[in-house]
C-alpha cells in the first residue's frame, strides 16, 4: 500500500521531550514504512501514492506497544481473587502452592489449541485499544515441553493476527513443582539453563527474564540464568524489586538488561545502576493496583536520573487481569503521578526500547508504519478517560487492519 493520510493531528514523539505534534499534518505510508511526515501544506511534489484520505483532524499516534505481558495461560484465578479480598496475602497464597503454581497446573492441562484461542481473544482486546506490538512471556509451563508449547503459541499469534510479537522465556518465574524441597531452586535453575539453548535453537527466544524475589529466585540463581542467556547472545530483562528490594536492578544492569520491571522497592543505588546501563524502567500500575501495593515506584528519581520509563499491562491471571492499555496510562498518571505525555511515551517509544526495537514507537521517516488513529482532539485524552474505549483504527506494517 502507498497511501497519504492528510489533515491529521500527528503525535510524532520525535523529540526527547514534548508531544512533538504536527497539527494539520500528513503521513505518507509506503509499503511497511513511513516515507514522509510533515505539514499538510508541505507535502513533497514528488510524493507518489495510490490513495489519500482526509482524517479531519483526528489524532494519529504510533501504534501502542505492550512490552510486558504473560498472555498465555490456562484457567483463571478468580478464587484467589476472593481469598485475597478476605485478607490472605499474595505471598501466603504462593507459599501454600497456589498463585503462579495453580496457573502452571491449569496451563499444563490445556492443549495448545485452547491456549491459542484464549490468548487470541485477549490479544484482540488489546489491539482494539491500539496495541500493534506485544511482548509475551512464557512462565506458566515450567517444563521444557510446556514452556516450548507456550512460546510456540506466542509465535503462532503473530501468524494469525496482524500484530508483532516478541517472545520472552520466563521459565525462572517460580520453582517447578517437580523441584520442590531442599535445594530445589538451584536444581531447577540448572535445568532451565539446559533448556535455554534448546528453545533458542528453535527460534523461540527474543529475550530471557526472571523473577528476582524472596518467593522466587535469588540473585545468584538469576545470575546463572543471565550468564547462560549472555553466552547465547540473548538480551535479558528482570522482574525486580516488586515486593521487596533484592537489588536485582544492579544485577540486571551488570548484564546490560533491556529493562527492569515493576520496581516499587527500587532504591537510589538501583536507579544509579540502571541509569548507567541504559536499562528501561518498566512500570506496571495495574499489578500495583490489584495487589493494593502501598509503595509507589520512584518515578521522580527515575525521571531525574534520565531513566526512560515504559508502561505495560503485565497482563496475567494473578496480579493483573488487565486488557486495557489506556487504563494503564490513566493509572500511571493518577497512581504514579506521571504526565499524559510520559504515559504515551511509556507505551510507545520507551516500550519499543524495552524490547530492543528501534524501528517503531515514533512517527518519523523510515520507521515502521504502525499507527493508531483516534477520534480525539488531543493525545492527552488517551490517559484522561477511564473505560471510555475510543474506537481506534490501526495501521500495522502499512496495512489497515479490521478488528
Ligand atoms: N510478578 C507478577 O506480578 C506476575 N509475575 C511476576 O513475576 C504475577 C504472576 C501470577 O501471579 O500469576
Ligand atoms: Fe510480570
């Protein structure tokens, strides 16, 4: 397709700060990329396109990017939801064999067809709110076979739906049931280190992640996983300082991690470390909300240190059954005191960086033509509304998709 979109409010995010809006702007999409963007009054005379459309002032943003999800799983956790409302804590449920492990049981009992269909429905909901690129983690299989199944389902989603998928192995999510008992954590980590080259050989890994927490894995264990990933040339990310400060961020920085995620308990040393390594801070406001966390991530210190901040749904059945990127942007503003502009950057350009992608997240010449067209007057409305579901149109890789 070669098409010219005219008379749009183009939110380019092309500069370090500010919305960088081109009012009465035009975008020339050629095949899968943006050939030219600028004022409607200065469309190049040489521009050659098959069709044009007047957007009548509609807001055009880069397609949204959800850079942290656990989209593939079996079952649900509604019983646990009720337990937690009665006052049982997330950690207590985990210690009692529930939580992540209950989803592992349900995932292992599901066929890949069932996993695919349920994940597809969730992904469609996300796309209806502007998502054009998504990261999907494994981590509810916890055996070589079951982790591979989940990652293959993630790859299949990109074949069946017009969306880009990046896959992350989170086998180090919790200790697999087969390894429970004394020393089981170390033996499980050793097993995961054997699985990674096999998963990689099948082309299933864009990144490797781990959960560094008292109820999950310690720093030495994460170090072993990261060293294996590093030998394979796979970038790493980390669930760090979500429930307590384990100084996972410093470890992740040492490995040049793409991102550290959650970060409620991140301290000054951690901020300094990730600022130096260029690691993105991925904040997950709906997990914060759903577990009624009281401690906010250190947003103003991250900002002052120049750490890029991304946002994501963290969609998972336990702590974040959220399928609304726009609600995430609103929560980031209300709960974390981010600005609407920071919220949009968090789900576009900074989210791209958290995935190691430099070809998207902004509307500039040469970037991938992933665009969301919104029936709004100003992009700040994206973070303002609560459950308003503006009907967006999506252009993915230069093609309009119907949802
Ligand atoms: N942190 C989270 O919030 C999710 N995983 C993680 O490491 C929760 C996953 C779950 O409870 O199923
Ligand atoms: Fe997560």
